[in-house]
């Protein structure tokens, strides 16, 4: 199983983490994306921020034009391929004041870090 721990709230990193996960799923690997801190914050708030206004505009225009898929679409595709799960960190959610009701429906569940580290053959930190 591939475990991707996604800490960054920058949209380009979030996008690539989900794209990597979807590609692994297409290759027959089990994949779990574990969302922590700023990734959860960006996803819950629908932020498209890459740390620079020019980058933000490029990404926003590409999403609007359909050149870049929305995250929920990448998740849907990954799940169609196979074992693809998105988990939000319970500790990060508590710290940021989010509850399960705040999460988008495509996030499968809330869990903990130990599960991610114990279950992964490969762990990728973004």
C-alpha cells in the first residue's frame, strides 16, 4: 500500500498528491491519502493558493477552462481504478476546529497518523 501524507495547503502540491495517488491506483496499487493541517484547511475552504498571485491565477484559469481536473474528479477516477481512500487527520481537524460535517463528501473518513505509518509499504510526504 502507498500512503501519501499531504501536509501542504498549496494547491499545486495538493493537486499533484492526488494525481500521484490516482496514477498509483491505475497501476493496481492500494493508495491512501492522509490529509493534515493546511491541506485540510485549503480543501475545506476551497482555496486555490500556490503562494504567489501569478501562480494562483494560472491555476484558477486552468481549472475553470477544464485543463486541470477538480480534486473530486481525480478522486472519483482513482476510486474507479481500485483501492483509493482519502482520510482526514483527526488531530489536525481538532486543532483547526473542523468537524466531519465540514469535510467534502469525497473524503472517506477521519483517522490517525499511526494507521498511515503502520499500513504503508511506501510513505510519501508532501
